[in-house]
């Protein structure tokens, strides 16, 4: 199990493929490991290597369950959304039956964050390492099409739109998530936010 998690966390698709083949069906793909009590799929969704997306696909094909929660209550979908692994998000949404899809998409972790909250949150490192911020927009669009509820609030009382505003999003997310009627649509409030930008929200552990 340790080798399975290590290969997944490293985004080592070739190594993971070899482990799954050698195990001949005996590998416990949903086994938990480490201080986060997470599965290999959690680790793969968080990996930064280019092989991370392929690792997610291999694990899902081997029966990995994207709804399993880690110690912080976050699902694998939370991890993929937070780390902007758009291919993994798409792959995971193809696994459940249509009737159970809303439950997965709208699952809330211990801090009340859904995968949509996780996708909206902007981490500075993604801009520093050259990651494409449009992947975030693509993930949000995918989650909304999968019936993600943009009206759900986290434990801090924030909807995803309010989190986008607090995170100083400038890539179209605020417009995409803006409710039909919102106090933030008031031009005076908008001007005030531009003149006095909000401090960036802090993402909880997922």
C-alpha cells in the first residue's frame, strides 16, 4: 500500500501502472495511508507532476472511490478541484451513477467547503509556478454542469461567489458565479471593493 501511495503522490504513472499490474487484483486501491488518512487517489489529485492526471485515471479504472473522505473530511474531488487537476475532476464525475452525482459534487468537508469552494479558492503558488488560471474556470464550469450547488455556504458563511470576491478573483469567476440578485452587484459596493480589496481567503485543510 505504501508503494501505491508513493507512486500516486509523485505522479509516477509508469510506476503506478506497474504496481497495479503486479498486484494482479490484490491491491487495496481504497486503502488509507499517512497522517491525513487518505487514499492513493487523494494523493494523486494533489500531485504536481505531469503524470498526476494519468495516475488518477489509472486509480479510477482500478476501482478507486472518489467519495472517500480524508481526515479533514475532504473527498478526492475536493483535492482535484483545489489543485486544479481538471482532467481528474472530469474523470471522477464520469464514475458515479447520474442519480448519485449531486451527492458527490455537493459533499462538504469539515469546514463546509464543497469541491466548488475548493476550485474557486486562489492559491498564490499557482500563479508563481506558471499554472494556467483558466483551468480553474474550466473546473468551475464542469462542476456547475454536474449540478454543483453554488448557494451552499461553508462554515464561515460564504457562498462560492462570496469566496471568489474575497479571493480577489480577476479571471471571470465572479461573473460566472454571480447570483441573479446580489448586493455585490451594486456599483458603489463594487467600487468600494476595488478601492479596498479584501484580504485573500485562507483555504482550510482538505
